[in-house]
């Protein structure tokens, strides 16, 4: 479901906190925001439906939500100038203009992934590239490291596409540890030829130790590693080449800060060699087709050209900021969120806490466990009444937690304004 969000925006006044005043002033660049993805849309629909009449006024009575108030863990807020880029007239997808655009974007896209390899552009959600990882790289059996909803998706895809698969499970809120992976691979020599992992598990806020997990995989001949970086790439370090990652995928709608609809992926030479050996790779997500089409700066299937225009502009923005600076901004927002949780627990005497353990926390999304008597949907409702969007917990954590997505183009000032509002309403 896609819709326009119209939220009452409180005007700045004498009692407005300085951080919120900065956001409101920045909010003069108002824009239309897209509705939640399937990740959060259903729960948000239900929350809105439970709100009292008049809490969400009609579009005729209110301006669109201003930038800096949409803190879902996906999709994230989209800068208004990217919608401007998307309003360019559509051109033929096999035209020289589109080929030139794809060619021009490749250096920046490769830098984003920290790789010398080309970057595939798929008109799909990131789940499509997850399927590509499974169907192109599994010959014998895949071992899926799971510690949340989205890491379980790899395993579900393997089962749905007829690939033999096992899950190495960690508790929700805990990381996948390299020692357990080493033990699992060593206990069954030759059983697995692919390992999957989600770097930043946005259902729990855990950042898995990707560099260490990849190092373990490379201890075993003929085993590849495929990585979902949907809520980490562009917000946390991902060293594709240095860490020896064989297949890395992301989506456009999280830390990359585009509307949903594009998936980006990189395949190593080892991954391509494996795909050559695999039969029945599928049609739409055959990575050998992506590789071949990039030789002429094209995609295998009709791309979302308007999103490519936006991606071009956003890649330029990210390169101008610098990846290290961008990672630092995300880290600063995450640390400020942890401080707020600790301060709230100390101030109230109640057991507020960050779900993910220290040392394994995503810089892009934080899952906050709530004290008894307060639920995730209730936090969402109260924030919405003040013009801010956060997410309830996911799955089994829906009632007991809520999530803040501090990623993409959000700033520390915007986060401070959100935290000030949460202080007021909670």
C-alpha cells in the first residue's frame, strides 16, 4: 500500500526545543512522503486506524509532512531534490542516454560498495537480489545465519526455490558469532557451499560481525558468503573486496535514502564462477545476465529509469559527503540514541534498554525495549500525534519494543528533535 502521509506539524513557538526549531525551519522544504513498505506498513495502518478521530487531519487542511520527521527503519525519508530528479522526462531504457547514465554512475557505486567490481542495478526490492544469491550460488546446500526476521528470509527463499538449506540460529537480539559458524562448517565438511548473513538486522538492531564471519568462511574451500547490507550499506563500513565478500546486496530505501524500487548488488569473480556451474538460476535474477549486460552499460530487464535519475543524484551527494564522514554521522546518531535510552531509564527508574548488546549495535536502526505498561504501537501513536513517525517492534517484539531508523540523510539535529518529542509524550 502506498499513500501520502499528512501529519499535523506543530509550528515553532516560544516553547519549541532548539533542536526541533532547527528541524521546523529546515522543514520549509516540505515534501510528500511515501508510505511504509511491507516491513512496517501493516502495523502502521493498524495504528493509524486506532487513533482518535481528527488525529490525522485531511490533506485539504494541512501541508505535507516536513523533512526530518520520518524515522522508520525502512523506507527512510527521501530528500525532496531526489523527487525533483525523478520528475525528469522518461527516456528509452535502451537509449544511449541511459547507457551513459549507468556507465557514469559505476565508479561512485563501486566506491559505495568498496569494490573494484561493477554494481548490478535491479528493478526490484532487495529480496529479489536475496533470491539471486540463493539461486545462483547454491550447488549443494546453503547455511543461513539467522538472528531476526530478515536473516530468516534467506532460509525461506531457499526452501521456496528448492535449494537445500539449514539455519544456524542465534536468539533475536544476539549476534551471529564466528566461533559458532566455524564449528558448524567444521562439523560437516563439504556439506555447505554457501553461507548467508544479514549485516544489520533491522528487526532487532543487531550488527553482525561481518568481517570476522567472512574470515571464517574463507577458512573452508569452496564455500562462498552472500551478505544482505540493506540497512547498513551507506551507513556503516562494508568492505566488499577487503573482507572477501562474494555477493553483497542492498536496497534503495534505507541508508541509501531513495524511494523503494531498486536493488544494487556486487558479485565476486568466485561468485560468477559458481553461477556458471549452477543450473536453473532462474530468469529475472540470473547474475550472469546482469554481468553480460553491464558490458554495454545496460540491465537485463527494463529498469525504473526515474529511480536511476535519483540514484545518480544521490550517489553524487554521498561522494561529496565522503563515506567516512557519512559513517561517522550515522554512528553519532546511534550513540545519541543509546544515551537517550540510558538517560530515560535513569530518569524514570524503569527498565528501558537497547535490545542489541554493546559491540553489536547497528548504527542505522535501534530497537528499544519498553517497560511494562507501554507498547510499541502506543509509542507510534503518540509520536504520530506530534508529527513524527517511528516504528513498533517487529514480529514477536511488536508489543514490547519500538524502533528508530536513524539513517539516510537524517542529521543529529533532527534526531534531537525527535528525542525531545519522545521525552514529552512518553
